[in-house]
C-alpha cells in the first residue's frame, strides 16, 4: 500500500515496519509461547447485536491528548461494570501513549475479551499480541492489502486469536469478505483527512453478508450515535475518544450500552 493511500497512517506504518523487523529476531520464541498460550476469550463470539466495544487510549493523532492519567485496570473495571461486550486497548506508544502493559493490566482486571488495537504489518506482531494475552487483533486492509491480510488471518488462526478486519470503503470491504474474515469493522474516519462521517457505515455495510459480525468504528460522540449505527445494522459499536474525554467514562459508557441494546432488533 502506498503512502498516499495511507494518508496520516503512513509514518506510523513505516515505524511499525521497523518495530516488526526488530521483533522478528525473537519470532521463534514468540511463536512457541503463542501456540502454548491458554485459550483466548471469544471476542467475535461476544459480539451479539447491540453491544459496545469500549476503548482506552491516552491520546491520538486526530484527537490530541485525551486522558493522560489513564489507569487501564480501573477503566477496564468501569467499562465491564457498564456492561460492555469487549474492550479495545491502544498499545502503540509514540502516537497513542499506550503499551502492551496496558493490555495486560486491562485484561487481568476483567473477564470480557480484549482487542489489541495497533497497526499490524507482520504476523510476528500477532504472536506478540497473543503472548501478552490479547483475545483479538486489529488487521487494517489499507495497511495489509489482500495478500498481507490473508497471511495475518492465517497467523491469527495459528495461535488461536480472533481478528477484527478494518475497512474504510466498499473496495476494502470486498477484500475483507474474500479473505473469509469473520468480523469486519467499518471505520467512519477517513485516513487522509482524519475526519469522521457516520454515514460511511451505512454505505459500506451492504457489502458484508449476515454471516459476518459487523462493527461500526470511530466518530461516536453520544448515545444517539450508538443507536443510529445499531439501527443501521451494526452488531457492535466501538467507541473510544468520547469515553476518554468524559469526566465519568463509566456513566457515558453505560448510556452507550443502553442505547445499543435499545436499538437492537427484538
């Protein structure tokens, strides 16, 4: 994938390639540990119609500083208490202020499955995620392309971890479906401008068959947005920035969960 197509992600992806190159020196040991790890919690299985994936991150390129004093274990417990289906933890350091330690802390604090939200460019990062305890990894079609996605989905199956395959448009959605992805996230944020448009989900969703778990990502500001996306066919809604900015994340998260359940078809 060329840098122009990746937009704001281009420098992050270049840095991730350097990180993965260093990580490959320990690939054999990581895979050995990943393949012997205890069973993961079923991330995709947890996503029933009208559920919320609550995210935690300290900052982001689009949102700036969000919650610099983030205690991942504490917030994870708050989210779980609000009734979320799963958690998403940003583990990128330079741009998001996260680390794998955040994922470890969050997962140890709750019983719901946890997604490692990062920028995967190499299967070895999936082994690394599994060793850290992740139950799911994010795979971005715009970064991986068709061949890279298939390679990473095989790696995920190899170590018993789920994958959330992220797309931004109909072309990427077709790639995800052709790869056999079981769970597809439609990101409402444009990679080039970093602006969000909730209408993206409704435009892309028809490309995804009913057999695929459909997740709406980005741009969620309030409970009405959650209800809208579930009403448009989202099996789950991933929300982060609004929660991280809230004075009481647990209260806002609970309103998101209630809205998702209320909008889900009976």
